[in-house]
C-alpha cells in the first residue's frame, strides 16, 4: 500500500492523518523563522523560540494564500505561496519523522471552501516540493466528510448525517444524505456557516459556557428540526470536551448516535487518498458536494445519419480546473443545445439553447466554431465560442465570438 | 441538421488545390471540397500527393491505404471520392446518394459537354482563366457533325464573357464575334457593341458591314449609358473617392492596400 497523507488545513490549524496512527498529527498553521538565520520551524519548538524572542512568527497562512498577501519576515518579503510551501514541507518532514513513515506518495488536502485559484496555488506548492500532479488532490471539507462517513458501517449513514464543526470563532453545520437508486448511489453533502458565533475562550467560564450551550442548542434545534438523522458528528477544537455543552449534547443525543472526532476532515481526506491510490475505486458512489458538479452536461451531436450524446461533464465531476475545448460544425442549426441532467432524481432534465447568432453567414457545413467550456462554480458553466473559419475556404472572422455564462441550476 | 464534432487534427503542411487556389488543412475541408466541387475533383484530383496528405498530415492512415489500393486497382476517381465521403462522418447517406446521382449524370455527358460543364463551373466560381482553358480545349476539337452550331456558339460566347471579366476586351470581342457567327443572336451583337464602345467604334461598324446588318436597336446606347452611370455610382467608386480625399500618407497606404486586394482578386480569376 502506498503511503497516503490526508491533510486538513485552515487558519485554526493543520492536521495530518495517515493509516500509521489513530490520531492526526496537528500543527498551528504558522511558520516561524529563527532570527539571523535561514532556519524555518513549525510546532511546539518553534513556539518556544518565538516566546524567547529568538524567532519571528507568520500565522494565518491559509487566509494569506486566499488573499494572495505578502509578508516581510526578517527584512525579506515572501509571497503567501512561498510561505505555504515552506510550511507544507515542514509539515511533511515533521509528520514523517513523528510517524516513522516514508514520505507520502499520495496527498489529499482538504480546505474549507473550493476555489479555482486556491487549488492551483496549493497544487503549485506540492509540485515545487517534487510531487506529481496526479498524486495531489485538493478537496473540500464536505468531500472529506462524505468519505469519512461512508467509510463507516451502513447504520451510521442509513438516514441523514449531521455534523457540527466548532472552531475558534466560527460554527459550521454539515449535512449528508445518501440517495440510492437502481442506477447508482449518490451522496450529497453541503455545509453552512452559522450566523451564531462565539469565541471559544468564553466556555472556560460558567456563565460563558452556559451562553455558548444555549447558542449551540438553538442552532441544533433549527438545523436538525424534524428530520431523521442516523448520526451526528462533532468536530473542531470546540468539541475537544463536551461537558460545557450539556443541553446541546442532550438534544443531539436523542434518538441518534453521536460521535466526536477532532480529526474528522484529515481522516476523511486520508480515506479519499486511499480511494485515489487504489487501482479500482474502493467506494462506489457519486459524490455531490462543494467542488463537484451536481448536474451532468451533454451535447447532442450527429455522425453521418445518427444522433449521439456527447458527454461534456458528468455529475460528480470536479468543476475546478475542468476545461474542454471542442471544434464543432453547425450544419443548419441556429443554436447549440446543452442537455442538463441533475443527479437529483427529483429534478427534471433541462435543455438550454445557446444561439449561434454570433457566427457570420456561411453555407451549411462551413460554420465551424470553437466551443470552450469551463466552470466558474458548481452552478455556473462558462462558454467561450468563436468562429474559427473553414480553412482558406472561409476565413475566421475574429469579431465573431461570444462569452456566455449558463446557470446550471433552476 | 445538427452539430458535427470536428477532428482535432489540423495539417501543418496543407494540401494545395490549384483549381481553387486554396489550401486544405483538415479532413472536413477536404470532404467539403470533394462534395461541393464534383466537376473539379472528378478528374485529376486523386493523386499520390493526396494520399500522402491524408496519411501524414491528417493522420488517417487506414483511409489513405484503402484509397491507395483502390487507385492501384484502377478504380475510378469518382468511386474513390465517394469512398472517402462515405468514410467521413460529415455527410448523411441521403447527401451521398444525391452526390452519386450528380456524378452519374455528369458521366452520361459527351466529352465536350462534360468539358463545357467543367468550364461553366469554373466560370461560375469566377476562375475565368481556367474556364477559358477548358473552352479552348473544346474549340480545338476536330469538327464533329454531332456538335451543333448552337453548342459551339455558346462555347464562344462563354469564352468571350470570361475574357471580358478578365478585362481582355480584344479577345472577348473576337470570341463574341465567333459566337455571333454561329448564333446570330441580338444579345451577342449588343455585347459586341458595348465592347466596341470601350475601344474603337469603327470595329463595330466594320462588323455590321461584314455581316450585312443595317441598324441596331436604338435603346442600346441608353442601356450602355445607364450601366456606366450605375458603375460610377457603385460603392467601390465611392470608396475610391473617399481614399482620394485622405491626406497623402493615408492615401498611399489605402491605395496600396486596395491595389493589393485587386491584384489578389485578379490572380484568383486566372
């Protein structure tokens, strides 16, 4: 079996899970540089040096990389990506040292939200560290939640599964449901950042913990309502201990199983990593969550006398970085028809027509155009169409081009 | 009706089609030329150079091998073309059937009729120089009782029109005169009259005398003047006038540009 690391990263901390250890190895998402030296450090030793004023700390690396900020450390300016690369290298070094394992062959990194640019930045960090692109996967926390849950026995996810994630100053609710049909199994997961938030420091006082408990209970009542849940998971630093949240735990424990796992996202990522590393998929379901399309997209094309369906994207595909370019010839049609097939059986298949009125007037069979398809997010398909001419017979007209955004959702 | 997915391959070294003075870069373009220009491709289009192009540039090795074999077995060019069209995903079977019928009809024509159809086709796509070459071949055929005067007259008439489109007025005039000898058609006489007005009027007078024609239609002068007026009011003349009003630097640039376009247009006609 290859060495696989599942890493979860956010400003609150970074956890690394592997099959070598039950618990994830944890680090603050920060790097420390020794004064008057090129030595970078992470972890406890780094913090000790910083407290002794022998080193400089740069934290909130995740936010930095999202915003594309720069930081000056010891009179040298670093990009967020450079600092992230240093941090990730040290994370891998320290973890392998701690576990006594080799360096991972596959890495799956889970991040709070999927964004095209962030994914590329992380991928670049790993590529610069010598990893192969195919063995690096960046997934959403929703996806790692799915794989964590689906690796458990069926009674855990037979009905809906909820999860509360409580970190330093934010509270997230995740929900998962499994839809089974004769054709396939689809697992949906979505997350929501709760409006209610409190600093974890307040749970150290009696009155503060009472208030925090009330907030959580009210959230749970609102989110769980009358739905049927098999299991509720608790994760995040806030649930390291649950004694302070007496009424919340009482509410969520009624008629369902409740588990707490601080390393849920890192472990879910690691499970996902083994799925990627396996020659045959370990799990047999479509995964619909942040970062993945919930709608299949097809085009009807013709070949000689026959019409056939050409798949642009399948439900469950990653929308991030997905880019398709086709050269098509419009043989008498006024528009191009996309067939959108939501994976949700309760939603109808839709046809979206995009007019080809940007094309110049030319005889049939010579209206050749290029169709570029990419995605802005899971619900927005971007179309870039341009006339590419028909060789010397009809030259391309550069002004004949169109950019369209197509909403994939009703 | 529908959308056709194109093949990804675009030739680095295109295939030059001399009759049309164009390069072919893709299998779709090749299919289109074969289908849309049957008269151009029925003879002398299938060649080893085309097989090489299909094999090395369009990366269609099996198709190239098949047609090369057909060629070696002396299978007719039109059957090879039909085979290529059937192999592509570009045309429906109904379109191929239509094409086959068209080819069969062309093959039923006498040799001179086929050459005329080819020449007329060249004329239709404004390849006047090539049209003249085919009309000349027909005219050089030994006298044949089966070729009617009317047919010969039409050949000379079309050749005259092709010369006129190339601004070779003297040659056009000669061809129209020959045509008149066969057809004695008033419309041809009118064309001779118009052409003579562009050159020397005496030529026409001599021609009338030689053919014993006493008078011509009085409305022709009016028609000639009207046509001239229309030509002078055309967009091309307006554009030329607008160029002449520009400052000297811009004028020179635009004139050069226009001259280059006209030269190219003329070269394409040859």
